[in-house]
């Protein structure tokens, strides 16, 4: 079957490798089919090649408008993309919604070291991230059986994030792994930070320090992460463990971790919650421990990655005392422990927004609940890119999305004003990371990255591709590699 041509807004099945890629519904397939058909009609009327139309804001607007049309036809309500119909023809009109000058601080970014020592632990002939062999990036054409890994490397990362999107700053994060099999080590992450520094972008990239406190050596290694690598936060996976067993933050090992973080003076603890790793320690993917430790340690910022979202759980309106998984697990934990909104618990949107942006009802419930119960000042932007390629389509979709008036009235959800969105995009993360967007802007608006970006925009070459697994086979292949 001939593959569907790429669209500027990607309503597809790609995952970040932590959950099985979803099978697109008939409604979602209709959105892509309608957008592909109208794409050809509109670009011909405008006298543009497919490539030139792809680069326009109008093409992104057209894709989102097709989503509105199909969702309305299928009576899927709750949210929509607030765009004028003529935006599909008029770039300037499209840019009034899809463009912006917000400070965008993405607190969840990833890449893989394509030449790292982690490859030495793999069997001969093993092809980790094998689905990348089909990636449409020039670096994949380099010589070597594993040259495709360059598409997950630092050069492509910098292009996708800082040139092909409106992202200003990013935090490099880590995946769960044993110390011997890390596809990205702190040394390699710091090497990429130095590359960005050479571009005079030394305000653009911060680092996490990965800590699995239930793994020998990780608690002891926190001193080096703090002193030598100057990490800005800790990243942990409570459902991961070297023996397959996870932990709770209120367990003894979790308390030792929190106490060590406090002693080192780095009080941002980023916790993967939700997006369960199959059956492995499922209970530890829930947020029941978050309210407990947040109440006990009000001086620590607990940043909940993915906001507890579970792709297998449909997001609906919250009811008091809910025992459902997903975002409700986080809200219930906060309420049970009297942790008020806008205090020391933050909800991060990496992979979460990307998953729900094609489900307008789920998107409306998820964002509405987080803004209401976690707080309008405590919802943080993250994209989980480079797994999804450039995060620009996530940024554009978020700029355009609106919760319906009916849902606002029925569930007491806020209107998603540009002020709200500016907070989520970056201003909210300034408090836990102790940065000033004004000071950052003074540097980033005139550094070499900004100059390179301005020159690049004269002849942009985005690829509109994703890198993560796109079907069950690719996902299982990735799991197989992780288990070798």
C-alpha cells in the first residue's frame, strides 16, 4: 500500500517508545485522508508545489481545519482548533493563530548518541531503533550499518528543535536503563550542550541527572551529577528497576533520594508517571505517592512527566475521589493529601499533548483538569522530541486549540487564552528552574543559534518525519533491543 504523504501536522501513530503505537481510528484516518485530498486542491489553486505549500502556515491551518470538519461530522465535541476558514489560503491570517513570539521552554527533550559506548553491549548484527532506517533525514545516508542512528543524534536534534521549531530552550532528559546500557549518558548529553555553547547558545540547553535510586550506584552518583555536570533537575522512573520492580517515592529508597536532592540543593525532581511499561510494576506508574511526598516536602518541586497520562485510559471529567488511572490518579493524590493547585506539584505534557491533540474531547478534559486542579501556573510544556521529529506541529496545534464553551460551562474549565498558553509554553517553568525569560531572551535573540535560524529560514528544509516506533512490530523490536 502506498504510504500517505506527510502532512505538516502529524496525526499519526508514532510513540516515544514507552507505549505501543496506537492504531488510528477511522475518524483519525478520515482526517488524514481529507487533508491529503484538500492539500492537492489548495496548493494548485495557490499555484504552489507540494513542497512550497508544505512550508506555509496555510498548510498547517488546512490540516487542523480538516480535523475540525471530520470531528464535527462525527459529533466529537469538547474542543476544536480556533482558525478562520480562509487561513487555509492566507498565510498571514493563519499566522495570527499559528505564529507567535512566546518564550517556549520545552522541559523534555531526548536524543541518542549514535556512536556511544552503549552500542558495545549489543550482540553483533543488532540494529537498535531499526525503524530509523527509513527515516527521511540526510544523515541516514552516511556509510555504515547503523548510520541511521545519526537521525537521533545531536546534529539532527539541534536542527529539529532549534531551527525547525519555535523552541527557545530545552531540558535534555533520559530514558530508563541500567548504567551499562544508557543510550545517552550524562557525558554525551553534556557534549551536546557544549556544541550548543559553541553556537553561543549557552542559555538554551539544560540537563537532567538520571537517578534510579533502586539501582546500585545511582544515589552515590548524585554528587557528581550536581558538582561536575551541574544538572538542573533529577529524572527518575518509579516503575523501573534492575530486577523489574519499581518503587514509590514514599518508600525508604524514595525518601533517601528526596533527602539527597534537598541536601545537594537541587530541588527539582522529575518523575515519569503514567505511560506504563506493560505489566512491569504497573502500580508504580500511578501517582498515589505524589501527594504524600509533596505534602511532606513543600520545599521540593515534583514535576510529573506525562502528567500521569495513560494512553489506555480515556480522559473524562474528574469526579471527586476518582480511582481511575491517568491524570485522575494525579488529581486524586493531590486532593487526598490537601496539596493545593499552584504549589509544588507540576504537570508536564511530553507525549501527552501529542497523543490527545487528535482527540478533541480528551484534549479538552485533560487540559481543563490540569489547569483547574494542578493549577494554571503549574502546567509545563514538553514534547518528548526528538522521537516525534520537530516539535513545531505540536506547538502550532497547541496555539490553535480551544476548549468549547459548552465544556467550559459544564466542567468549569478555563478558556485557553493566549495568556494561558504563554504560561504553559514557558513562563510556568521559569519558577522551578529559576530562570528569567527576559534575561534568556536578551541572549537568545542575538546568539549564533538565532543568527543561524534566521539564515536557515530563508531556505528552510524541514522533513515532517517522526522517529519513534510507528506500529506494534517496531515497538516490540525496540523492547527486544532494550532486553538484550
